[in-house]
C-alpha cells in the first residue's frame, strides 16, 4: 500500500508563537524581510473606513424598511464604493469591500456589520 502524503499547515497559534519568538527568523523562513510583514497603510485606511461606516450607520436611524435599506446602501457605498459586498447574517447584514490584491497575496479590508435588534431599539453596529 502506498504511503499517503499531504501538507501540514501550522495553526495560527503555532505561527503566532514562532513569530513572537523571533520575527526575524519567522520572516527569513518564509523568504521575507521583517519590513514585508509590517501592516500596510492600505489596511489602516480600510480600518478607518470601517470605523467611519459604523459611526455613520449609528447616527442614521436605520430600521427594517425599504427607505432605510436605500439609506443604508448609500452610506455603505460612500465608504466602501458602489462595488461593495453584502451578506445576510443572523438578524442583520454584513458589508465589506471587495478584495484588493497585495504584493504578498495577503488582503485585509474593512467590514461593517449591522444587526437588527428584535426589541425595536434600532440597529447594533459592529466594525
């Protein structure tokens, strides 16, 4: 019987411990420099857009009606562009920017989630 082979992907915890032990060795083992592991400015800009989205939604008096959904779509489009993604989540909607390529094939984008409370007090917004 042939021996099966595959790949072993380290857990996030293993990767985190390896990085904490020595960022330089962690980067070198992957053919990178420590500078390449630094958070790109694009990520900070995306997080700022997500925070702004959260503030805009919280102040918009969004409800469960057609007019509110049109207002919400306008708010999200201003922050994430007209080509944003939207997903239905339990008791709410989640918005995110489309994936943007990065030189390391790693992407982080801003997201905003609006959940509708069942007690009628309005949306609960997370960013």
